[in-house]
């Protein structure tokens, strides 16, 4: 308002970014889930190939000192957000679609509207461009029909052109062999964990193929990437307790996070502390959140983080709590009024050997850091 009052032009962030990157070729990474990690891996892969890209992503990247990799002006790798249809300001030479699921219900009233927007995103790619699509995701896979000959399908399934086979999950990361239509492209190692991150790495390999680059040159860069802040981020490992924080705020993301934790920390008790994000998202997905959180041994749910929204009558975190309790009982599901109460409930429950994961797109990460500080103090005193 102050800028407008002074006659200063005001533009949307997405429009400003589109203008900024229009001087070069654009690789735009879109999708309901996995955008930030996939975008970063694409940028690192291209950097390893000597392309010298400039990249803009939606999270802080260790080693970048922020959310941007400053390179040249000929190639831009950008995270393309579907919220508010922002990604439709871009005209990419290569587009990546990681997933398409119901999300941002304050922008898209129906799934049909969301899918139409992704089709428009794909249609912005020129005839000589490529559309790199995750075939494992049903919503993304349907975009291959729109892409036509421009499409390149990646995934773990047999119907993908680019596949990961022989996937091995270890405590220190993940290993797999990439195959292009049956031919080996070499072995890849990731410091990242989880099937979803194998797919994110495949997206980067797919972009390399789409640009006619040798994927194997990117292997060291992909192996060296330790993750985006707040994406299965290790906050601390103190006194036998491991504390992880994750940005997961959609049922699919919560599922991926908890499945990765189960696979990584076999046999250990898993505590999930979840902060719902947005009233509209909680209203739409409360039952699903309850279902996926029930994978944990103990579930804590705190108040909704409203962000940009006003309250919706009758929509509270209790909807998620009740859905989880219907599946695993009252004893394993705790409701807390705020972050202070959440911290106290977690602190009382934690035992050596436990794994705590805080999840949500709000400020629940503060609890993870507070728990680690508490554990470090207790450990020193002991």
C-alpha cells in the first residue's frame, strides 16, 4: 500500500521472477510435492555438467547461503509454484512435473481446475522443449498426454523411460542404478533418504537427458547434497534420542516422511509431532492426516498454523486428533493447545532410543530445536 501510494509499481513475486529469468532458457520444476529438492538437484546436476545455471528455490540450501545459486544469465532453474497459479507466468524450455494432487484449495476449488492449470503449464513448453514427468504419480502421469512427443517419463515403475532399479536404503542414504529404456546410465548415491528422493534425483537425471547431457557427470554432485533445510533435517542426536524436522504439510508428504523414518530407524519408537497448516487444508484432509499419522507409535497434534487464512467455524486440530484416535486409540494420540504445551508433552514422553519428528509448514520446528537444547543440557548435567 505504501508503494502504491508513492506511485511505485507493484507486481506479484511470480511475475517479477518470470521477468528476471526471461533473458535465458528456463527449466521450471513444478508439482504438488518435491519441488524444492528436485529443483535443487537439477541445478546441482547442471552445475556439475558445466552449464553454470542460476537457480531459485523455495527453501534454504546449505552451501548456497540462502535459496539461490548465482550463476550465469543463459540458464535458469526455478521452482514453479502452483499456488495462485504463479507457475503460469513462466515459459520454460524444459518443465518438470513431480506430482499432481489436490492442494491449495483456496486457489483451486476442484481437482479439475488444478489439473487444467498443470496442463497449461505443460503447454507453455515449446515444440522443441521437453516435459519431464514422474510416471509413478497418477496425476503427473496424465500430463504426458498433454506433453505428447515432448514427454519423458521417469519413476520406479516399469512403464517409465527412465527408471531407478536396485534401490538400496541405508542409514547414510540411498543407492540405485539409473536405466534409460533398459540401458544402464550408471550407479547413483544419495545422502538423502526415501523413495521420494530417489524420484527427485531421477528428475534431475531426466533433465540432463532432455538437454543432451551425460547424466553420470552429475553423480558426485547428487551424492554430495545433504538436503534442503526442513526436509527430513537432522536437528540433533543426543542421549539416544534422534530429533528430525520436516516441512511435511500434506498427507502424501507426511506419509513419505514417516515411511522414510520407519525404514531408516528400524525398531525404534517413532513420535510424530504435527502442526496442521491452514484451515482450508485441515478441513479438506483431516481424516487423511489422522490416517497417515497413525503410522507413528505416539502422535502429538497441536493447534492449526493459520498463515494467510482466517478461521473456519468448526475447523480445529481436533478433527485430525479424532481421526487418528479412531484408528489407534486415545492413549497414543495427544492434543496440545500450543507449542509450549507441545514441548512439555513431548519432553515428558521422550525416552532413550526414541525418534521424534516434528512436521508442518508453520513454526513447529521451534519445538524440535527446543527439545534438542533441553536434551543437550540434561546430557551435560548427567
